[in-house]
C-alpha cells in the first residue's frame, strides 16, 4: 500500500502562513470543518497578524500539527533579547502582547519534524544521509532543549552557517546548530550533504556541485513522502515522494492547502 494511502482522509497540509491570518480564514471554509491540519512552520512574521496567527494555532488544539520554521525560531531569539528585530519583521504584536509568555511557550514547545502514517513533515528539508528515523531522533534533541529550562542558552549559540555538514561525532551546540540549519534552512547541498545558505532562488540557482536537497542521489528518505515549506521560489511541487507547499502568500501570491490522501488542492489568492 502506498504510504499516502494510510493518511487520514481529511488531513490537509497548509503552506507557510507568516502572519497572513486573513488569507487563512478565507481558505479554511474550503476545507471540511473537522479536517486535521498540518503546517510546516513559519506561522509568524512579515505578514500583518503574527500574534493572531499564533492565537488561532493554539486554539486548534490537537487538530493542528505544526513544526518550527526559521521565522518561528527568529521570534524566540528576538523575544529572548538575543537578536534584534529586522526591518521587515512583524513581531511587535507578539512581543507586546498581554499573553506574550503563553505565545512564546507554545512556539518553543513545537517539534522540528513530524512523522505520521508514512508522511514526514519538516519546514525546509533533510540531509541526504538522514533516514526518517534519524531525522526524528535529531529533531527531538532540539525540541528537548528548546522546551527545557536552558532554551535561551541554546538560542545564543543557534546562529551560524558552520559546521555546514553533518557528522555523527558532532557534540554540543555545533551538533544542534547543524540539525536546526538542515531542518529549517536547507535548500541546496552537495551529494555529501554540505549545505549552502547563500542561494535562495529557484532550482536553477544551485551553486556548482550542489543540488536541491530532495534531488540528491540515494537520499536516505527517498520513497517517503515529505511535505515542506520554506522555499517560496519553488512554488507548488507535487511528486510521489515530495510536496512543496510554500506558494508565497506573504509575497502576494497564494496560500495553498493540499489533502495528503489524494493531493487535492485548495487555494486563495493573497495580497
């Protein structure tokens, strides 16, 4: 039986929201009222309603499964005073909210990967040498630190592009940084899994010797359908083992929902 056939008939994955709650509220009536919802990260930032987007997500309870994206991690770092807000950030409504602590705690207790009924969900991608089981183990290492008492200490060491490739011998903050970068930032890497973080455009922007992470030969997760966001320049990609669903809502394009069981599409124009 194909992995996708085992998924709940009404599980829908929705692309990167980034604070565009009004677009989501126009999309949801196209889905069944009891649909389960998967969101591959970046619930907040750059759109106009970051705080309300988090409140909506929290209100869904177990109906919603969300993993962390790079913008969600950036929120945590800004809230902790570790990073300054960027000019294009729209996080002030969270940072000044009366329920700020509850919003931040909800974000920092989300996982970086989710696997269910044969489907893997991450924000950006996985390194070619990681199996599904390894991906989940490594994501759990980060979740345990972020949801624990030393989460701010971790955030102080989270940023940086090095090490740019995985080694089982990595320890401490270097180890966690590679895991975070792979799951929330990767686009291109070499066949050996060395990541590039400069190229952010479409598939033809690959640096020499690099490929999109999902096209690396003999990728250990090949054959497992993976749903991800992060890479708005790709638009929608629907392959048997891949579902890219960041269709650029925050850039005025579209917010897309895909039913995992049969790849049925629903979308609304944004902007």
